[in-house]
């Protein structure tokens, strides 16, 4: 007559009534047998509560492993036990301080565990008759007659690595009550184990198992294509690589494209201004005038000096008729007269320049005429500009830290402070090769852009220019400035 075979429930909430199939096939309920809860002294239940408390307060995983293979004896007596995990193999053996992985016993036991885990993943009792012949022939040499398989559920973060089982072995068959207590105990133990389980981050074996579990989930597990975190991760990944336009903001303003620059034609003092700021002027219209008193007095002195030189020349000519010495001085006096005449012509021309005329029609661009009156100016100093009404373009200053690759013809939008909702569109005309010093002392690249359409906004309005570069991944657009700051700060 064969020995009884025990079927154990997967996880009862408490040691509940279970069915036992004897070799005769007659079912019997656990209620008919002695219930540990109702036994004398409640010793099995008290042992279960004590083990649960100790498992919750275990200091590390080594202590938990020791409890599994040794302290489980308080619930059901056994002779040998082993703790095994699918990802790492044998973890702990009862009565052994350190496992020798190359020992024949360890290698044979590893093969037995892998066969049983594939054949039946539920808690159950088994013996050598449940193994293939090549494994069963060595059973009597290593193990007692009866074994109890108590599977351990896998951790949620990495299923295949933490899935395993506790196997208890003894010489007598297992009872239903013992199996129920052991299943409950291993459920508590497994919860405590997973609370401390941290898979190695850089283990190739762990990542291989993760990929295997992801592509080929277990029976009843959610399919990878139905995982919400997966789709959220894919959406974030797609967002990070989504192409966007690389843009940069820079201060900008409307400036005349090709203005006529009015510079000081001579050195002197400005006496009066004939135009107002932003006034429309015609060609050859007087713009401003210099003080003519100094130039006029110098011109009068030059004329008197030239008249004196001419009189001296006439007198010497008369003397040269009788005096050969005076005749030799005629060439010297002729040169002196030419010198005085050239001085008179120069001062006459300077006097004519004292009234500056507009070289073209347009708008007079000058800050404040009253600041120029009575102010001495040097030759070549810029005083004002004359610009055509529709001759406008955008000028922007890109900071050195914001410089991005810009090609000729790139799009630029100027959001004026006076009209922020109506940007002025333009096309890049050029960007300076070298950074230029601005009035505030900072260095920046000058950008000039030609307007796409005419605008009614006047020259001089300021705002913020948005310059559009090429397409880059969103992650690069997001991290460009932080990475540049870190590199400049840390010197990487």
C-alpha cells in the first residue's frame, strides 16, 4: 500500500479545512483531524505568531534565511531543509554554514529544484517517484523519503530573480495541518524577505531575467503591451526625442536699414539746430549750423594776409626793373601769395560747411538737439542720421552664452514692448563673426534681419527678438543651458 499523498492549498487565510486524498481515494476533511488552533496549548499557532513577529523584526536577509531553514521546525518536525531561488540557486541549507556550489550534493539538489519548479508551482508534497529516473536514482543517497515543496512568490520589481522555494524533508508523510501552517508561515516570511530584497543594479543575470519576464510573462500576469507604466515610459521617451526648433531670446529693436549718417564736417561749436527729432526733411534742407564767427574772423585775416602778399609782390616787381636783387625775390613772393590764396579758399569752404544740409529726404533721427547746441565737436563725430520711412530692419544682440547655430535666412520674430501680441517677422541677414562690446560693457553678437513685410511701428522701438535655429531633440533643448552652465562652472 503506497504512502499517503498530501495536497496543500496555495495560501489559506488561516489554517483552514483542506482535503486529503489517501491511497484508497477516500476524501477526508481537516476538520475531522486535530486542528492546530484548537490543539492543547495552541502551541502550533503560538509558534506561528512568534515566527511571524521575529520575521518582521529580522535585521537582514541572512537572518531570514536562517529562520526559514531552521526555525520552521517549530511548526512541523523535519530532518533536512533547503532554501533555493531561481535566479541565484541554493541560498541556505540546514546544518551547513556555507554552501559549496561545486559539491555533488549541491549540484544534484539544484537539478531537483529546477525540475520540481517547472513541474508544479503550487505547494505540494512529493517524493522520488515524482522525479525522472536520472534524478530519482540518487534520492536515497542524499534525502529522506518525503519532501514538502513550499514555493515563494516573486518580487514585483524583478520576478524571475526572487522566485524560489523552501523544501522540507523527513522520513514520515506530511499532514494537512502541518502543510497549512507551513504555507501561512512562508507567506509571512516571503513578505518580510521582499521588504528587504534589493536586486543588484549592474548584474547582467538580473537584467536578463527582467527582459525575459517582460517579453514572456508568467501565466496570469499582465502582458507587457497592457502595462500602463510601460506606455507612460514610452510616451516620455518619445517626448524626449521629439524634434523641436532650437530658439534663443535676445534684446532687439527696430533700426534703419541704410541710414545716411551725418557727421561733423569740421571742428567747431554747433550754434543752432534747424530740425526736430523724427522730423521729415527734404534733400538739401539745412539740418544744423556751426558758429561762423571764428571761421569768419580767420577768413578775414587770411584775406588781409593775401592782400598784403600781393601788394608786396607788385612793389618788388617795380624794383626788379632796376635792381637785379629784387628780381630774384619775385619767385619767393609768388609762392607766398599762392599759400595765402589756398588758406583763403580753405576757410571759405569751411565757412560754406558751417551750414550742414540733408543729403537725402527722410526722417531726422537725433536724440535731443538742445544737447548739441554750444557743444564743441571734432571732425567725423556722428551727430544724427537720416533714414527713409520704410527703410527698417531688426537689430538684436545675442549673448555669448546663448549663441546657437544660425544660417542666413533663418526666421526671427521681434516682440515689441509697445505691441507684444503682434510680432514683427524678419529674415536673418547677417550675424557678426566676433562678439562686440555693448554700451553696458557686456559682449554680444550683433544680428541684423530684413523685415518680411512693412510695419507701421517707428524706428527705435525695443522688444525681445526670438531667433529660430534648426531642429533638435526636446531633451537637448531642455538641457542645453543647464549643461552649459555646469560645464562653465565645473570646467568639464
